C-alpha cells in the first residue's frame, strides 16, 4: 500500500507520533487499565451470563523437548508479555519488567493493578506466526535464540512467517503459564494470493496446505 507521491505509510503508528520509552510504557499501562475497567463495567451492567476477556497478540514460538528450554521459555514468555498478557492475567508487573524499565517505569497507584487483573472468563489470543525459534545452550538461560531466516516460508504478507505448529504451541504455552478457564483463538488467518479462474473458482492451494498442516501440527 502506498500514498500518492510514492510514500509508504507505517501501519504501526502515525509517523508524526514519537513517544519516549516512558511515554510508551505509560500508554501501555493505560491500555490494560482500560481493559480492566471495561471488564468491571461489563460485570456491573451486563447480563449475568456475559463472558468477557481480551484479545491479545502476545509472543509465540514453537516448543522444544528439552526441559531446561521449556522452563526458560516459560520464564522468557512471562517477561516478553509482561506489559500485556502477564499483567492482565496476574494483576502485577513482573520484577524483571519493572527493573528493565528503570526510570521509564509507568506511574500508577496500586488500585490500577487490581482493576487490570480483574478476573476474565477465558484467554483470547491472536495467533498467526511464531516470533522466535530456540536451540539448546550450555549458557543461561539454557537456550539461544535462532533468527528467522530470510528464506523461511511466508504467506502473501511478508510478516506472515509460516509455521502451523504455532497453532498448537500458543494455547499450550498460555495454559502452562496461566491456566485460564478456556482459550479462544480470537484472530487467525492465512494471507494468500487467491487467484480466481474464469469460472469464478478460487485457487488457494497454499491455504489448503496451511489448514492441513495445522490439522496435523501436534508435534508429540
């Protein structure tokens, strides 16, 4: 997508909006606080049988058989998701997140965390792609990160790294960390070219491949 004049917009934030780290952390805090207050409002005014939660991206990656890697990945996952999933499901920021933020830590009263951690009925996670791969290491934390190769298979969108196993590992990792009552895949997709024949048939062999791979992606 491009604007007139050939300029390509950045889809993350408006280019004129530049926040310092402290400001970004504060905005993140206000976002999860808004979630918590919305949960409380729905509980107070909604129907008794209303189920409420969030829909969050989070950081995902395929799992590994090695026990030290599994534990290290769980710890790292809590830290990677500290300002969002972790604080919403635990009602507190991790010590690691606060220490890393230093003077850029968000400002908030204790009651904010109570609201942010308002109990939800399920965990809603958006799952498209893995964020990281790892291999065993003799150095702490017991694994090393493997960069995603430039030649790694992708779907039609350049960001959509292809690995159906993430559909298995994302719910498993969320369950092992936080044990929610249930999990909903709130967002998922397969970006394909969708070629259309003269007869109006859609040719999407790559989507068929993706769905078949997801159906057989349980690795163990």
